[in-house]
């Protein structure tokens, strides 16, 4: 598989505090990669650095062979990277339809936009049921489906997901997990998944990086990491 994203020796600070201490990772075309670790480990900082929301101090970020650190966030979206931020940030007084259309703001191909909406509604049938409903009146799990669907409306090559299972009922977490697998498999979208639910993240990804205080502590094949004693103790609560 060809390399899609390369994150090389990146250092990032908030004021004078290190958030990332020379982190390197990669995402290849067509794969799902998980970032696991405790709060404050640097997972979300990696996503903010990729999307241009946070300026890096040192290192480089490349996407499809082009260096993108220093590029404006809206231009990064146009290049094919879309992020679903933590916290289910819907436009609460807008309908599901209008929220989805906001995700297509970089596009002008009206007929294909309609096809993308059909794809999202097929992927998330609950959104079809709620199509004319205000987003703020939906459940947390439904709102998470909506923000993922909205991100897909920009037709990304790389989808960044920040804690998609946070605060969601267990049954809907399973639905979200299945949708991540299906988006990667059926739409051919590569995924970089930040998740505190380490077990779920390792089950839906092919490779993973385990972070600890701004550095990569472990990395490897996700299935192997699920049974790794160090991962089990540090990231899976001691359980298999």
C-alpha cells in the first residue's frame, strides 16, 4: 500500500508545555490506524497538527507526498482530509439535511453531492429517519452518526475521528464501530482513529500506535497488540 500520511518527528507545544515530543507515524492508503492512550497523551494534538488547527514547532507533515504543515485548515479539507472533532459538534438548530450540506461546502458538483447524501443515508439509516429533524433534538449517538456523515460529504481520502465513542450508549458504540469498518472497506476511505476505548479501536483498525505523555510508547499490528501483555496492562485495564 502507498503511503498516504507521514507525520515525521513532530514537536508541538501549548505555551511552554510539550504536547508532542518528536512523534512519527504513518497512514497508508486504504487502512485504518488507531491512536490509543490516556487523556493528555497527545492523541488529539496529532489530529490538530494534521488539520492545521495547531501550529507545530518542529518536524513535518506530508499528505499524498505534499508537505502540509503550515497550510490553512480549509485548504487541507480541500486536499482530502476531513476531521470529526470530539464532542459531536452539530449545528443544533439546523436539520440533518442542512448539517450534511455544510460538509459539502468545498464542492460545487450538485448531482454528485446528491449521490453523497444518498451514500450517507444508506450508511446511517437513522439519519434518513431524522432527515428533516433539527440536529439538536437527536440522541448523542445519532448526532455522532451525523457528524461522521457530514465529514464524509467532503469526499475525504483520509478521515480523522476524535473519540467517536465518547459518551455514547454501548449499543450505539457498536453501530459506530461497524460504520468505521464499513466506511474504510466500502468507500475506500483511510481512517485515523483517536479513541480511549482501546479495545474497540484495536478491533476496528489494522495498525495502532499507543501514546504516553506525548511520545509513541508502542506500535504494531492491532490484532497482535490486543493480546500483548504490555498493552493489556497499560491500555486495556488488565483484561483481554
